[in-house]
C-alpha cells in the first residue's frame, strides 16, 4: 500500500497534514460538502490518499484533477511567492475561522503581520466594485478612522469600496488584511498589484486558493465567509441589490457578528442593497468610524455621545421667557405693551421678563423700544 510519505514527501505527521490540506485545497472546490465529510471520517492525510488512489467518495471535478495534481509544483510556487501556509493548530491560525461550519483547509499568507493578532481586532469594510465617489470617500474615511483607533480593516482588495478602505487604513499608517479569491501569486485586479504589495508591508494578504488559481465567482463567495469570520463586525458601505458584499453580510449574521450599513442617496442604485439591509434586517446604520467602533468594541469602549445641534442661548429660556423673546424683532422696535399682547402675558410680567432678557444679552432697548439682541 502506498504510504503517506511516498505521496506527500515527508514522515513528519504535522507536515504531512499541512501538505494534505494543500492537496485538498487544490483538488476540491471551496465549501465542497463531500470533502469535509471525507475529512471528518478519515482525517486530511487519509482523505487525500483515498482521493489519489481512486477510492474516495469525492467524485466529479476533484477526481478529474487528480491526473494533473503536482504537489511539488505548489510547494515551489509557494516558496517563489514568499508565502507561508498555515493550518489549524499553528500559532498564527485565527481561531475565529474555526467558527465556520466549513473552514478553509489551509491558508496561503504573504506579509509581515501576524494574521491571528491582526484579525483579533478586525473590522470588515466591504461594498460595491462600481462605487460612487461618495462611497469611496466614506469607505476611505472609515478605513482611516478605525485604523487610527488601532482596529484593523479586513477587506477583499477589489475595485471600489474594498480598495478605498485599504487605502484609508494605509493612510493612517496601520496594518490591513486583504483576502483574495485567487492564488497568492496573482494580483486581482491587476491594477491593485502595488496596493497588495503595500498591504503585505505590515499587514497580511491571504487566500485559501492554491497558487495560480483564477478568481472565479464561486471563490469570491467562499472568500466572503473568511472576511466575515476574521472580523468583529462587517460594514457595508455601498451595495447594489445583487452585490457580493451582501453575501459577506449574511455570513456575518450567521456568525452572530454585528452588521452595519452606510446610508446613501435614496436615488442611488449603488446604495439600494445597503438600504435593504437597514430596512429588512437588524443591521445598524453607521455614518463614520466612531459609529463602527462603538458596534465592534468591547462593552464600554468607543461609546459615541448623543449627537446634538449646538446649543443657543434661547434654548435655556422657560416658556414665558421664550414667548417674550419670540415677540421681539431684530429690526423693528416694539413697546412693552405690544410685546405683552404678542406673548399673551400681563404687561407687568412682560416688562419683568424683558428686563431679564436684557440682562442675559438676548434683548435690548434703544430708547425707542425693544429689539431682539
């Protein structure tokens, strides 16, 4: 019988499991139920041996890929990309991923940050690729603000909201985390090649897809579960009715993490999905980084004071004082009798209150009559 060391190239049980997980990531599609069932029965190493020997219950495309499987090529591509592969049990593995029903088999990482430490304070900021200038501005401001407060932006490095959130975080000179739907050796979109380099310098770029993997739609949807899991809460800045960011929000809700949405113009199709979140779910309306931090912070952290308009001197007046003050004009003088009639007060009471308002600097007498100061 072929041994694990023959197929996986190592006698170290821990390294054999790592390579088996890499093999499953290559041979099976993300979230494939059969793969997780096979692993639950046999473990990763035996599951791969069964798949490679043709005795596995995993069929379909996985069985077809076996003929082209080359683990050594994946190991070389990983080294060439200056990447590392982590799995459950490693110090850097974020325990939050274990809350997923089907967590990644392993992750390819590139960057100088430690994924577990960064995502312990992660905040997902996601939204439309075809974002408006308004949406990109808000995403950038939120990215900057939460990073300045020592939280970490987690997003997908895509066009639009994702890119703006990452750039806001980098502008605050803090780390950020990008989850890709393609291989660690690819930049998607290509125009974000430098952005991914900047993210890796202090932060982390991660993926569950083996090197060389193309960014397919199914991988974006699977990637979204990691963004939600690696964050204390998810903010949807702009989203159309069919936006993939709504899928991230659903994952966050399933994980019992706060979901937040930024309102946009009611006429904007780019905000229709965000508005639906606010109308139809328990998503919280947020307008900036302070609101977001209040939602994701631990109890008592980042409390936002109730917003009020600036207080005016007349706000402190009692009803009778306010009635007298309101009876005055800034441009036309009035005698006390006219003020008392307008305020609905006796003359002596109106005269007393006019003197009180004058002492407070809210009324004045110019020798002809009373004016509002």
